[in-house]
């Protein structure tokens, strides 16, 4: 193996950095978009044909662009937002754009599963739409959010590895530059094992919390 | 208290129009326990949802305490909705909150202080007798307990009116009675007017003072519960009345009659209100030259008034029987010969 443990540790940090920052921004975007997609639907509390008709296709389009193409396609936008188009921070912009809409669909599904009767009961209490969202919709869907968040985090890890291809840093970058390009099988094995371990840990944490939240639901 | 004036509600789906309610005129007095009964799809839920403006009438108006909720601003409407409690067939409790937190929700929406919320929630819990279940989650409760949480949640804001959408339809008969008794107490203790909808006659019979019968979006009969079901006029009303009082002649009596198994003639006595308490049968036995055999009977109480039916075989000569019939007519008992 040609690489030192320093390089591996730094790559690991970069991966975790990209994942966590994208998760925060992607998570916020996902929840806001997801909630909007639900409450502006026909017959829902803030029914709004125009907002829904605008957002729905945008989410679909972003969802259907393969990440590797999105990565390249939005380079100008990335440069505009973070000032550069290469490096770890630059990778975060496409990661957020990739994961936000994806998460928003999961959020949307979770919210649509909230019992309509509960929504009706809350409306009957004279709740404002914001109260309904914050006090009822989001908490009722929280258990399934946690599972969605786990899924999203894991696909983010996959995406960060791809971001390595354009010099984004992280474990994927190491695997490509040292392993693939220099035929260093050991490095590939080590990075892959690391990624697998991280994914396993996240899945376990997610399952644990989901179970805890749903214990009485 | 509640007034429906020529209310119509039409739902328009893709190309299709559903006339859920037509020309509804209804008055519900302060203090009533008013029941609306009808089969599934009759429009009962729609009628109920108009009262707290979950639905808006297509034409006509619904007044609650003189206010037309459809005309209010959103803010004013929310204010009025807080004065109307609602409970549901499937309870509609939040899974993510325990019993205490579920009951606290309406108060949280009004941004009341923690101290006030705590006091009121505990009062409500005590009223529905669930103090020991405060920290339980809905899924840990039985159906009856869930409905009691629903009732506590509806009462915690001190409403003037309680709407019940098939509140006992998901419960077994015993639990149904317990919940109905609780609703009766709600009405008595707090003077809360109750409007309930149901397809179960048992509910109407047990707690309502007034009733409306619905069919295909229209009210076909309305009045005091006793009056409506003791002498039903429409076919649907008769069907509902049959659920609590079987006044049809049992098939076996017809069979025995056609087989000539009776010595005498068979008569169907119908007692209504006052006549129920009188010793009519014993009077007949003592004063006329006839023998009586009671074949089948059924006496029923609605709102402390009795009414009933008896199938009686009368053995005697026709002249004497004619006298009996005359006496019965004077005593306001309706008699028909079964043949
Ligand atoms: N939101 C709605 N959109 C379209 N049709 C509806 C809606 N709500 C009720 N209906 C229709 O109105 C009629 C009455 O429904 P409902 O009031 O629920 O009856 P009930 O409570 O007596 O069973 C039914 O034919 C039903 O399909
Ligand atoms: Mg209904």
C-alpha cells in the first residue's frame, strides 16, 4: 500500500465533512420542499396550484439527473456560491442539490402517510397551518424521517466518493488517485472497507433511533 | 344554538358532481343531545363538518350561536372553532404524543401557559377517569380508553358544543354504553350541547332527546326520538325503528296460523306512551268471556316513555272478542288481527 495513514485519516475527515455539511443543508432543503409539496397539494391546508405546479417538476428534473453529470453541469453555479469549482467545499454544492430533492420526496411520502383523521382533528381545533405543520405533521412523520435520513446519508456517502472524481477529496478521491490510477489494490480495498464500515455504522444508528422513536407509535 | 337554513352541499370531482346534502333545514337547541341517523353515504359526516366549517355549504347558511362561520375571516373562524369540540370514530389521536400531550394540544395551540395547561389537562383526565394513563401512548390503550382521551381533548378548551362523528361505531357494545354514559355526563355536568351522527339506533335510543333521519342527503323525518320511532312514517325510519323494537309479526306465528294450530284468533297489540302503563290485559281477562295467551312480546323504553308490542291469542266467541276490541280502542291501544 503506497499511502500513509495520514492521507487516509485526512480523506476520512473530508468525507465526513462533505457528508455532514451536505446533510445539514440538504436536510433543510428537503424538509422545506417536502412540506411545501404536501401542503400545497389539492385539498390540503395551503392548497396552491401554482406553487405545486412549479416545484414538482423542478424536483423531478433534479432527481433525474445522474449525479456525475450534475457535478459537472453546475460548475458555474458552484463557483458563484463558494468561489471555486474544485475541492471539498465545492463538492458540497452539487451534493446538496443532489440530496435535497431526493430527501424532499422521502419527506413528502412520510408526510402523506400521516393519518388524515389526525389532520382533520387538528384543523377542527382551529390550528393555523404553521401550527399544524410544526405540532402535528412533522412530529407524526418523525419516525419515518429518521429512516429516510439514514437512506439519504448512505447515498450521500456514495455520492461523495464520486465527487472524488473531480478532485473533491475524501475516501473516493484516494481510491481513484492512489488505487485506481496507480493500480494499488490494497488502497482500494482499505478505502472500500472503510466506506462499508461507515455505512454499516450509520444504518445501525438510524435503525436504533427509528426503533426508539416508534416504540410506542 | 345551531341552525341550518336551506343548506345544500355539492362536491365536484373530476367531471362528477355529488349532491351530498340537499335542502337541509334543522334547528338544534342549546342543551340538546341531537342525533342524526342514516346509512353510510347518507351525508351525515358532511352535515357535521359544516357545523365547524371543515366544509362550507354550496348554498344556504349554517349558523352557530347566530354566527355564520363561512362568512368569518380565517382568524375569527379559528376563534369560533375553538368553542366546538369534535370526536371521531377512529379517535384521531396523535401517535407521537402520549395521552397527556394529546389532551394538551388544543391548549398549546392557544399558547396557554404551562401551568394552566397542566391544571386543565389534569382536570380533563380526571373527568374521563384516565389519570393513571397520562403517560401512556395511544397504541397502548383500548378503543374505549382512546375515545375517552378524544373526549378529554375535545373538552379541555371548555367548548359550548361537541360534535361526534360515529364516536362509538368502532367500539364493542359494552364500551359503547360506557362512552354514551360519559357523553350524557358531558351534557349534564357542563351543559354542553351535543350533535352526534351514527348509524346505530342503540346510540339514538340511549342518549338522544331529538333525532333527524337522513337519506340520500336529505332529512326525511325529525322530532323527539320517541315520536319519530314509535310511529315512523318513512321506510328508512321504520327500518331503524325495527332495530330496537321488533314490531313485525314473527314468521313462526304466521306459519302456525296457516297450519290452523291456534284455537282462537291472534291479535297484534301496540301500546304507545300512556297506554303502556295501564293494566289492559288483566282488565280484558277479568271482564270479558275470553281466554288470553301471550305469544310474543316486546316492550321498550325511549326517553323514559314506554312502548311495546304483544302478540296475543284470544279464545272466545266473536261477539265477546268484538267487545274486547272496542275496549282496546277506548284505551288507545292499537289492535290488528294477524292472519
Ligand atoms: N370530499 C368529498 N369529495 C367528494 N365527495 C364526497 C366528499 N365527502 C363526501 N362525499 C360524498 O358525499 C356523500 C355523503 O358522504 P358522507 O357525508 O361522508 O356520508 P356519511 O357520513 O353519512 O356516510 C357520499 O356520496 C360521499 O361519497
Ligand atoms: Mg360518515
